[in-house]
C-alpha cells in the first residue's frame, strides 16, 4: 500500500511536503508550526506534543516519551529501548491511533535539550527517522516536527537524510537570520 496517492495534485498536501525529504522537519516560527499542526489535525493526524525545552537530561526525554506514547512498564529508558518502543509504535502496537491518518510527534524548544545533551538529541531524532521509515513500509505515517528558538539550529543527517527547515522557513532570512549563510 502506498503511503500517498500518486495521482494527487502537483502541489501535494502538507503531510507529503513534510516527509518528501525526510521524516524530521525543523520549525522556528511558532505561527508556521501552528499552521502546519492545524492542517495535519484537520486531515486526521494524531498529534502528540512534548515540551523538550523542559528536558535537562536524557531521563526527562525518556519519561515524556514513555508517558505520551503509552510505552510498556518494562521500557528501559535508554536509546536502545526507545528504538524498540518506537518500532512498536510504528506498527501500531501502542501509542498510535490506528484510525488516524498518521502520527505526528511535535517537540517544542528542542534546541534547549540539544544544547543540554547534544548526543541524545541527535540520536533521538535519528531513531525517530528510522522508525518513521519503517512505519511507511507498513502503510503507517509518522512525522516529527521539531520547533527551535535557535534559528541556526543544525543536526547531522538523521535516518540517512538531512534535517531540513520547513518550506516556509528554509531561507535564513525567513527565520530572522542573514541570507547567504
């Protein structure tokens, strides 16, 4: 089963535009993120929002993921366990409403956590991207929207693809930065 309709209009809906270059997308302006979230909700996506700006250590990330996605009690609260549980989310064992169009994880102020624990921040996005690709193989849609208060936030490739800014903010000057950087 294809994840998207190949006969859809050329401009493609918001969900297609988000995942065409990877399953993790950066946002700076809250208004742009809000608009995308509203559009995704309107077409039936299940949105789960986490306040990553409150995370000071990896344990905080693991606790919020476990609570928000209904991870089992035996969740090991480490990156290997996160990978395992997100694999289960990808196939709909828990955390995912099977009646939803797809699942969207929204991470607010992720730049704050990325400064506090850059290795775990990078690894968590990489795991999500891998599991989202896995979900697509089963006809499920998983998208991660990463909001940053730092307009210059960058990550190395996740899931073997780069983490790009959304199509409304891909230019540096659209995020309050200087063009040409």
